[in-house]
């Protein structure tokens, strides 16, 4: 295991521990977010096992991308006020699941290719939903300092990660095919993952029922 992987696993433990310790104080969407971290850690461990044993963890990547999107979408579902937007979130989940199956079977084989097509779609949805949440925050402002609002930290995490990775994913398979530029892709990915988990940790640390009930 490389030092990058060790650092990432340590950083991934931060939101996990924060969520577990504060679980009873968390609102429903952030309890779900805690479960997403647990599942993410499980996939990361399984991905390492597949990489070491089979020299290919593409199969895990296909499952990882879809499950991550499902968890984040459920969080968004609870954070949105509009019933129409809630329905749009659920429809997006169904569409992503259907497309991921088609993609894994016919476009980017689940046992050979990293599912960049799926990640491009999920990251695009991530950007859209996070922007809609920021719009909602402007429409329904809380009487709480924004840095004490868990929704702000979660939304910032998703927006920064999704926007960055949308661009990064677009070049991943291309660079892999031409065998150059992968160092850049890796470090952007690594830094984005670390920042995502740090911001999620802050969202889990700041969440409480008193501050969140107004938008829950």
C-alpha cells in the first residue's frame, strides 16, 4: 500500500469516526451521509483487495460509483424542500442505475474498463443538485452563521468534488489509453477525494437538529 493510499484511508476515517460519535445528534440526511462513508470505506478496502489479487478493480469501480451516487442523492432528497425537485432526484437515481447497467454490459465492460461514462453523469447531477441547494439556501435563509450550517459544508463538498471530477473523468480513459498524463489525473483525483472527506467531516461535525430542522 502506497503512502497516498495510507493518507487517504486515514482521512476517510475522520468523517467515519465523526459520524459514528455524533450519530444520535445528527439529522436524518446526515445519518445517511454517515452510512455512505461506511460503505465508501468498504468499497475502498475491496478495491485494494481486487487490485492486489486480480490486478484489476474495474468491477468494484462500477459498483462504487453507483452506490455513492445513491447515498448522496438520498441526502439531497431530504435536504430539498420542493416536491418536484425531490422527484427529479429519485428519477435521476433510476436513470443512473439503468445507464450504469447498460454501460457495464455493452459500453465500458465491468471487468475491464473504469466507468468514466457513469461518473460523468453522476458528477453532472452532483453539480446541478448542489447549485439548486445553494439557490434554496438563498430563498430560505437560516438565522444561523453559514459556517455553522451542515448543509453548507455538505453542499460545498459535493459542488467542488463534482465539478473537479467531471473535468478529470473526461480525460481518465483517454490518458490511460495513450499512457501519459496519469500522474496529473491521479493527484487531482487524490486531492479531490481528500477535500471531499474533510468537508463532509465538517458537515457531520456541525450538524444538529436545532440548526437543521428549518430546512429538513
